[in-house]
């Protein structure tokens, strides 16, 4: 008769295996492979999965379906499963149905009418829209407002929505291209609403505001956040004002640094005349990358460091200021017309030696500027009109800087046109 040891040990081992979830699962998976989903997986171009089990089987056999072009799912799937299926079959087009609050639609749906949607169904609908990659047009209920529109648009950013809602007294639709507000109490807090809705307005090209209680810095942040849209506002400088997208500014008399500080927000300026004011700082010009003309005659400016950012500057009058160092102008390689007359503290003009396009250079031959430097720059630029004696002939604008024996010089006539001088 066999000893009890001959059967009790195998029995204990089998019992331990049966009670172990990992060992039993591994044993089942090893001994019961998923049934093939197709007789010839390598040549299969289309495949339909009807159950969760078939989806699991496809993940195991995906590498075998090398020629697969269309994968259709006839059972509910999660976003995570869709992502895994796309990763498993990157070359195959996925076809599935998406459940809306009132119906289901194919995943390749391009147009969708949601005019019967209620506000309570918006979140559920947004989740569905996010799963419709080919969606192009969506009809929304007329009763929907801004919040419902933003929620749905974020879910399907590439789709065009038919909608209508009020935005600070103006009706906004899918066809709105410009929005203009004047004397509307929007404020900085209200501007946050625009920051939320602007990404959703596909056709909007310009937002223009004036006297709406919004700070310059807040408008500048909005402009920087949406460079593809023309965000414009009226910038107030003391008793004067200009649109932030203007290319021409001429302020003369009565302006100090506090009044002209906001000029930094007028980043599109090309032609700027702020001569004969009481300013000390030119810091705002570093925010004007397109600046071509600058006149700061008879100001208290002493530092030209900000000018090094103005690579397009072509015409510069900086005479009768407190400037002693012109080295920042070495970076202004587009300079053609430069007036440094009356800079009594200037002792070194060598930074100007390498300006490649200089056509006219007017200055003051004083004891502080070595004669050797004046002669040297003349030898370096034989085709440049250089006059360091004209100051003795009259005012800063004397000599041939603006007028000659034939009248107004061509460049000064162009300056008239650029700045719109009335005389």
C-alpha cells in the first residue's frame, strides 16, 4: 500500500498553484493562447473587432497585421484603449462610434448638429467631440452663451462652430473678424474674458480698444499671447495719445520721462520725433525693433545704450543732447544719416568707423574730438558726406543737413513725408 507521503505532497503543490492568482493566470495564458483573428494576418487589410476579448487578442497579434489599413471597432472603447490601438497599428485608420448625449455617430463624422443640446449636456458632448478627429463644422443652439461655446470649442479646436453670443455689448459669431470697443468699462478683469475667448474665434483678426479702463501692460500681455491677431489699443502719453500699432509719432514740447514711458507699448513705430522735450531716458526705443527714424535733438538724453536694439535705424538726430558715448551706435549698421552736432562732451567717434551704409555724418569739430579721428573717418568713408564744421555756420540744423543752395535736401523732404510735418 503506498505511503501517504506519495500523494499528499503533489496535492499540496497543486493546491498552492490553484490558490495563487499569478501562477494560475500565467499558466492559463501560457496554455490558452488567443485564437487567431484572421487566417492570414500578414495580408489582411481590413479587420473588425466586436468584443473586448478581440481587442485584447489584437494587442497580442498586432505585429502580424503588417498590411492592415482599416481597423473597425464595434464595441465601446475608452480613450486609453484608442491610444493603445493607434500605437499598435499606426498605419491603420481607426473606425469606431462615438456616443453623444442623444445618439452615437461614426468617428469620421465631419458635420454635427447639436442645436438640440441642453446646457446640462455640454460636458458630456465635449468629451464626445474630442473623439471626432475629422470634425469640421458644428451647429450650436442659439441659446448657448460664451461658457458653453468655449467648453465645446476647446474639445474640437479645429472645427468651425456656428454660434452667437454677447461680448461686452457686441454680438460675436463665427464670421466676426474685428471687434472694436470705445469707452466700455472692461477693465483688467474683463480682459481675462477676452484671453479665454480669443483662441476660439478662428476668423477674428483684430481687437481694438480705447479708453476701456485696461492697463497698457495688460493689453501688451494679451498682444504677446496672440501674435496672430492684431491686438491694438490707444496708448496715452501725457496730453497726447497714439494707437499701439501706429508707425509714426511726433511729440514735441512738454513731455518728460513719465509721460513718454508708455511709448514702449508702441512697438510698431518706424518714424519717431520727440525732440525739444525734457526727457532723459531712451529706454522705450529698445521695444521698437522696426524704428527707422529718430529725432531727439535738444533733449537731456545722455545714454544711447537702448539704440543698440534698433538695427533698422536709418536716420538719427541726436545733437544738442548730453550724450558723451556713441559706442552703442556701432550696432546700428543700417544708419545712413547721422547728426551728432553739439555733443560737447563727445571725445571719441571711433565707434562710428565701421558703419557700412553711412551717407551723411554731421558733427562739431571741437577740442574734445581728436582731429586725427575726424581725418581718419573721412579717409575710411571717402564717399560719405562728412561735415564737422557746419555747427559754426549756424544752428544744429544749419549747413547742408536740411537745406542747401537748392532748397530742402532730398532726405529732409522724405522726412517731411514720413513724419507728416505741416510746414
